[in-house]
C-alpha cells in the first residue's frame, strides 16, 4: 500500500509538473505573439490619433468636426473592412495549422479583391458625410467640418482594407515582428507628413485627413514588399492566381458574420459619440466623448493584441488537430486579460489629470476628460476580457454566434441603457458610457458561457473539414499524408 501510494504521488507530481511546463510554454508563446501585435496595433492607431491631436490645436470646432468625421468613418468604413478581414483569422489560421500553406495566399488574394470592391460604395458614403450627419440632427457647423474632413480621407479606405488583409496573412503564420516594424515606420512617417500638411502647407484639418491616407498606403506598400521578397512567405505566397476567384461565396459566408460581429460592437461605441451631439453643449460633449473613445481605443489595442494572439493560437492548434492545446491557450489568455485590465485601470487613473492636455488647451475639456478616465478604466477591464473571448470565437469560426451575442448585448442592453441614463436621467455624456459598460458585461457573460461549454474535440474536426473542403483534390492527398 505504501509503495502504491508513493507511486501514485509521484505520478500526480509528474502530471502537475507537466501541466506547469505547458502553461509556462503557452504564456511564452502568447506573449511572443501578442507583444509585437500590441505594439503594431498601438502604432497603427497612432496614425488617426496623431491627426486628431494636430487638429485639436486648431480650435474646438475643428476638433469636434475631425472627431465626428473619424467616428463616422469608423462606423461606415473601417469597422466593416476590419470585420470582413477578420474572416482570415479563421481561414488562414486553420489552414496554416493544417499545413495547407498555399491556401493562405489564395485566401489573402480573395479578401483583397472583395474588400477593394466593397470600399467603392463606402467611399461614396464618405463623400456625403456632411449631408448624412445633418439628417441625423447634428450641429450644422460640426457636420460641415466633418464632411470636409471625411472627403479628404477617402483614399485611406482603399489602403485600409488591403492593410488588414496583409496583417492577418502574416499574423496567422506567427510572423509578427515585421508587422510591428512597418507600423512603427508608418507612424513615424505620419508624424512628419501630418505636420508638413497641416502647418507647413497650411492645409489645416484637410491636411490631417489626407495624411491618414498617405500613411496607410505607405504601411501597405511596406508589408506587400516584405511578403514578396521574404523567404518566410515562400510557401504561403506563390503569386497571384485565378484560384482566388474560386468559391467566393464560402468566403462571404464567413466574412459577413465576421463583419457583423466586429461592426455591431464598434458601432455601439461610435454611436455614443453621435448621440453626444444631441446633448446640451454639443461641442463640449462631442469633443470629450471623442477623446474618451480615442483613449479607450488606444488602450484597447493591448487586449486586441492578446485577442489576435489567441485567435492565431486557437486556429493553428485546431487546424493541426490538437484540441487540448487550444483549450489550454484559452485558459491562459483569460488570465492574461484579467491581469492587463487591472494594471491598465490603475495607469488610467494615475494619468487622468494630464491626459486631456494632449488633445486640448481648454480647461473645461481637460477637467471633463479627467472624470471620464475613471469610467474608461472600468470599461477597459470588461472590454479586455470580451476582446480575448472574441479572439477565441474568431479562431474557432464562431462569427455567427458572436454576431448574435453582440446584437443582444449592445442593442438590447447597452444602447438603450445609455440613452436612458444620459437623456432620461440627465446624467449626460457619462451616462452614455455607463450604458455601454452594461452591454459589455452582458457580452462577457455570454461569451464566457459559450467558451466554457465548448467541445474542443468537435471544434478540431470542424476545422479540418473547413480546411480540406477548400483544398484542390490533388493537394488534399499530398498534404493530408504530410500531416
């Protein structure tokens, strides 16, 4: 009995040690992926943030107009393209895990063509931004300023779609450092170009808008050259192929719910900025809510990087037929998201009295921003958890489920709560953000429940079916034998 007890204890200790090593390895993998992705996302977000900061020092009306235009552009363009491109998180990630490398290039080409075509009607919408904002009851001066800003930003939308395709193509192959480096180069270039166009050339807010487009195109070109010349992409990028036009409907079946999943969430945040224009003192409320949204979006890039990392880890592991590894990756990333939320919450609270000065010299704006930073620290905590759980959903291909969850969380709970608190209870702009926090909490609970109840073995089988149904018959046997 004693001998058996010792052997059992040794076996349990061995299992615990193996689990500990597995967790440490998984943490290293995720941080190695997430670190450059976070840096790259932050640097990419700096492009629009720098433009708004430059415009903010041109006056309160210029800031309100640029902020409104940026929000409108995100609602009607950037969020849609970002969402459609996120279908590549599932397709490219699972194909890479299953070693169907040629499919990554095919998927990327297909996405590039579709997103470019989608960008055309979106550009038309941007052209009439001012008129559309007037229809929604916005202040005429702000609407006119926003309309001008949006028109000068139209070239950016075509670059943005291509950019997202390239980033996801590289990310799902665990190639993340070039993405970070090119984002840094684009941000540094943007800082110079924005200054030259706004002040040296005297274009004002028009120059800030145009500089967005120039910097995005530089970013795209740098990544495209890397994909073309790098040996890391030798197997996944074999040149343009007519196969990209084959089975386009299957891409749409995943891209449309992917877009809805992302858009329904992002639209709700942008909608509170639009609603702020209906509050008393709309210039102040719009400026502060826009600054708050830009700040939240900037901080959100950290859990966004974690979400991108877990999307890659889950899709790769499911595509490779390793459901246990995918399950472990999910547990690790939730812990990392909670830790990040607590740390960033403290940082936001500590800098709340100085952050507003980066956007405006008006003391009323700075004081209001300091109060909003407390609210943002709470929303960031819940937003971080939902962000990584949404990354799990993309890695598994649950975009339809995610779209329904976001619809219920934000448009049945979040937005109605925001309107009730802000307008009925007359809390103002703070009430709009508190309503969004209610939606975030519902979203986290629903995503967590679905993740906990997941059958990972079944998800691995579904991933294999998805990958090989996209392969050519001749490639199927070859690659299947390789696995």
